C-alpha cells in the first residue's frame, strides 16, 4: 500500500507558466483534498472532492482548478502561476464522512514544494 | 467564523520532560470535531486523534494524552516523558461551520513546533 502519493515533489515555475500536480491514493477513499501550507498559517483547503466526477471549492480556491476523473486520482492545476502561489501543497484523502462532512481522519501525501519566480 | 489558535509557535524541551501543546478553538456550532495531526521533519501529516463535541472524556494513548474542555474551548495535547522522535510540528484542527457547499469546513491552527533535545 503506497497510501497517498504526489508528483512532483519539487517544482520551480516562472510567473505565468502552468502546471498540474497529481495526487493518487490506493485506499479506495471517496474524499480527496488539496491544501496549501504557508509559514505561520497552517493548512488551508483549496479544493476538495467527495467522489469521482465531483469537485468543490474550499477556503482559497482562486487561481486553481481541479479534476477528479478517476476515483483514485485528484489533479490540481495552476493555469497561470503567480508568486503568491509559492507554497507547499498537500493532497489528502479520507473515507466517507458523517452526513457527507469532512469529519474523518485524513491521510496525507508527502507534499509538493512549489516556487513561482 | 471558525478559528483555531495555537499560541505556542515553538517549544523546546529536554528529553524526558513532559510538554503540553495548547489549542483553543472558536465556533458557535454545537456539533463539531477536533483533531490533532503531527508533521515530522519528513513532511507528511500524520493523524493522531479525533474527538467529537459530545465526548469530553480525556484520552490517553501511550505517552500521549488529550484534555478536551468545552467550558474553555480547549483541546490540549500532552506528551509525557518526551523523546527526540517527538520533534515535529503539531497541528490542531476543527471541523465546524459550513462552506458554501453545505459541508462542514475544516480549519487548521498555525501549528506548534516542538523540539526535543537529547
């Protein structure tokens, strides 16, 4: 069991470039999440998905898009990167929550460190 | 709005000391969940505990214990006889409030970095 994996681990972009971060989980979890972690701010939810083909906005969705075409994969896209998107990005997954809420234990990937120059 | 405050940015202790990490939360909801996660130097977050708002019993798991007090809106974490392997950033999180999608939101505190010196 690999758990939650993320690719790439590191990436440097120039302002305006685009890229896609890939998250994969092998635990058959329904829910998947993308967070960003910035110094002194904890983790903030960007987007999440409660099942294949469905996505929803989190706390800080602007500048990002996501897709969940397969249950095990959750992609995070930056169409036109900005220096403010320099951060560490974490993907997580969890099984079905109570009443559809995000209440269950989340399993995290190792993170992707992104720098936008 | 929901809020989680971890006022201790960094704590340094010597091995075998006991240490308590504070977590204070704010919510108007009566139903909510609290979590603690550990982020070791390797980077990925590891789940430690989940507690719902109706269960105020303290919990002990080996050297770890958690004290949940609704009266003071706190969910503190104590490590007894700390070890070097406990060195990490610890996050407290709250599932409460509702996003536009109608689902409860998950809010993380800013984390406390614990350094355990040998």
